[in-house]
């Protein structure tokens, strides 16, 4: 496990903490680390629920488009394929996950939050599936996980506008499960996870499996299209303009090319 992830156990609840503050931008290695940590916890009979949290200002502010070209340049298809293989493994885990979402959950970070079973947030939390604003297709299986969570119409609104919403609106549309003061986020997530962990663990895993039946299979199928479209659109001028526009906090000047 790399230094980007810390795992600790608190009786029957484990904490998986992302350690890339302040904004916890992700790349393939980080998603692999999260998936690997969750797989290890699946094998730990003492762990019955997981809290997914992050250090710093943001839960996860999206993909890393930095100087090392994490999602730029050559081999885009291979990079996205590796990313979605790891993302699918997160959806395949067997134990309930409660995400403590402080600050921003944007783009793929939004997808990571939605992949959890439950989300705890504060009025200061911010959510956005801003893919259309950077000129690409949504990913991380949001095409299926988001409509399952908040309904097709509301999911379409968030995906096609790319708008950012706060914690109160997220609570109103069913995106999050608890709205608490920011300083109580971590404690509230652990309290929620403990409500699950006091129950019979085999029954909890069985019920969860039934509720998520077919999700992994559907997600892997839809991720194939997401990946293909992300690779295609990432190579367009609109994507270059969109990434620059978001970084500069302005509207994009798109030319459909």
C-alpha cells in the first residue's frame, strides 16, 4: 500500500483515508490503492463496515491533469482502461461503505463518493459531475450509479449541466444520507457505520449483495462505453479548452471540435 492511503481499524469499523491533501486529486494508482484496501478489508472478518474519508480541504476534487500527464498524452486508452478496472473493483467489494464528504467531490471524485453505499456531508460540501464543462464524457460508472441513486431525470440534469450543488441541495435530492456540521462529519460517518456494524455481519453482506445485485456487471459494461467516449473526447480541442477554462474559473469557449 502506498503513502497515499492509510487504513486503520476501530473495532468493527475500518477507516480508509485518502492522503493527498489538500484536494486529493486521483490517478490510476490512487484508485488501485483504494480498491486494494477495500479488498483486504473484505477478507478481514473483524471488519463489518468501512468509512471512506480524506485528509485536507476536499474529499476528492477530480482527476489529476498535472505535469506528469496522468490523463494526457499517449496511451490514453490504456490509462483509462486501468482506471476503470480499478473502479469496477471498488463496486465489487462486499462490505458497506460510508463516505465522509468534506469540501469538494468533483468529477471522478464525485463518482467515488457515489460508489459508496452512503454519504455523509455538510452544508459546505460541494458536488459536481462537471464532465461536460471540461469537454468529456462522465466516467466511474456514474452513467448507472447516479440514476440508481437519485433517479434518471435528476441524474440527467446534473450530468448535462455539470452544475455544482451544495450539501443542502444534495440532501434534498437524495444524493446524501446525513447532513451535519462540517466539524462533525467524521464522527457522524463512524456513527452511521457503527449502526451497521452492530448487526449480524453475514446477514448485512447478504442484504447488501441483494440490493446491489447486477451492479458490478452493469457497471463494467457501461464503463466500456464511458472509457471509449472519454478517450475520444479527451483528444478534442473542446477538452483542451474545457480543462483550461475550469482551471481559470471561466466558461469554456467551445467550438465542437
